[in-house]
């Protein structure tokens, strides 16, 4: 079957190890099922894999991709939840210390077919295309959990989304607006600030600019470059919800004095649960909200999508379709 996979690692030139070619059909353990993939979306995780993050040479070749939408064995339209919990795990799978994502221990979703645990399949609403549904399991699910589960944001509150343009950030803008939040965003790029306003942000600011009002919460995926601004933008008792550090994890100043004096909360968040993914699909269906797609490409042109992500030339998701 045709697949997009990592053949080798290169930290500086990750696309050198990317191949679009033939791979064996997936192995299907007991309790698993095979999904015919109609669309799979691209995440930073896939670029990290090509750099050798989270994978060992003996695991290669590894089919990439954590997200997919397609048809189950009975022809039902479904979305694949990419978090693979350990056998027998009960409860929130994001807390399972032995959890993994598709394309880590098990072959990923960028292929004609992917094998997943039966419990990892949720119905796809008819209101979403396969390409739109494929955006949900990583970036949009991460944003949903950050906003509503970990961040506990409620209608009428104000949220700052750092770094407009990324998959999680753009999802947080759209979801926050649909849920009745006041959404502020930052970006170094004027065009991305304008685009953020088009998709639902109430106000957009250049990165680092002092905001006119303090916010209830910050959605933080950037890390070092925006951390101090995130802390200084919060009202007393506010919270930062963080799920990534795309500009680097090391901080020059963690702003600890301000954090304890203003009784701020720093909350980590990772991916989301199967139940949250199902709730997200229902939320989108009920509100008519659509995932934001930057570009849709055939699997054969996957390298172009990876290159765009590596260059940061995106606003929304890259989706590969069959």
C-alpha cells in the first residue's frame, strides 16, 4: 500500500529521510481494527519524528501520521483517536504512563490503511468532510482540552492565544469564538494577525505588545519566545495552559515572583481523550464550526506539505487526501 514514512533521521534536514512509497499492509492485533484512510493531517510531531525525536533507528521504516479519518470495516465514516493507551488502562488515557501516539510504537496513519484499537474509533459527523475530520485528533483536540478541560474557560471570559497561525493556535481561536469567549491573539506576522481576525479573533496584536486589558487565561504553545508576555498578560488568579514549546523549552526568566505574588496557575495539557474527541465532533456539528485547512494535497505530494510546515508557511492544517 502507498504510505508516507520515515526511512532515516536527520536533525538539520528532516525531509531527507521522508519517503512516499510502498509499505506492507498493517498488522492487526486482537481488539484492533483496520481503517481505510481517506484523509490524514500533518503535525509538528511528524517533523520531530523525521529528526529522530521519540524514535530509534531500529523502528525504521515508520509510517508517519497521528491523525486520520476514513471508513471502518463496516463502511461507517469515522475519526481515529491517535492516543494508544496500554491494554487494560481505564480512565483518562492521557495520564497513562505507557501511552503512545500512532507512528511511535505502531505504524502511523499516512497510508491507505491503518490499524488501531477498536476503542480508538469515533463516528464522523456528516457535516464534516474527511479532510476536515482528519484535522481533529491532534491539534484541534489539544486546543479543545486546553480551553475547556484544563483551562476551564467559560463564555464571557477572555483568552489570549499566543502565536496565531499554528494548528493548535488557529483551532483555539475558532473554538474559543464559537464557545462565546473573547479571543485575543498575537503574531509577529501582520498577515497572520489579519487572518486571525478573519477566523474569529476579536483583537490581534504584535508579539510582545502590552495588552490594553489583562486576560483570564493564555493558550501557550510557543514557549521561550512568549512566556514572559504570557505571564504579564494575566489578571491576578489567571492561568496559563501550555502544551508545547515550539520556540524552545529553556526560559531566561520563568517570572516566578510574578507567578506566586499574583497567584497564577501554570497548567500542562497533552492531547485529549477519546471522549473529548467525541465531544469535539459533536461541538463542531452543533455549531457548524469547521476546522481551518491551510492546504489539501494528495498523498503523492506529501513532501510539499512537510516543506511548508518546516518553513512555518502555514495558517491552519495541512491535510493529505486519497
